[in-house]
């Protein structure tokens, strides 16, 4: 009984995380299709300790949209050099949230969460068989 409850909780958690990742990906795709591309200057960096003890360095960029200067933290997989430039995709309706340009294709997080959700569903289903 405990096994079934734990499997159900794991399946629910994976499904919620997968939904969140898919919504984020949909937002990024919308900005790619309808947004504008600007170049931002890296003015600062922030560091954050990850869950596994590693360090994630994220650039803080300054960019201009329609004559208005914006400054924002950008989550990017590629390291940025202080004073360097970063290509950003920005939604014209909300230019305060830039997206760092990344390679095309589906995000690896979505693939991993999809696989984990399918595995959880399989384990939960086999518990009832």
C-alpha cells in the first residue's frame, strides 16, 4: 500500500513539473515567433548554489526596447563575460522578461520529465496489475 501511495505522489509531482516546463517552453516559442530580437550588454553576474553543490552563474544584462532601458537577470546555458553581449528575444508586450537565445529543439528538462512521468505511470500501473 505504501508503494502505491509513493508511486502516486511521484506521478503527480512529475506531471505538475512537466506541465510547468511545457508552459515555459510554450512562452519561449511564442516569444520566438512574435517577439523582437535585441542585443544586451552583460553588466553584472549573479551566482547561485545548485542543489547538487555546483554553482550557476547567470548574467545580468542591460538592453533597450523602444527607447526604454531595461535591466534583467537572464537564465542562460552559455556563460557570459562581463562587458560582453548576449542575444535576447523579448516580448514586446512585456519587455521586462528577456529570453536568452538558445539552440533549437525541445528543452532537455521536458524530455527528462516526460520520461520520468511515463516511468512513474508504468510503475503505478504495474502495482495494480
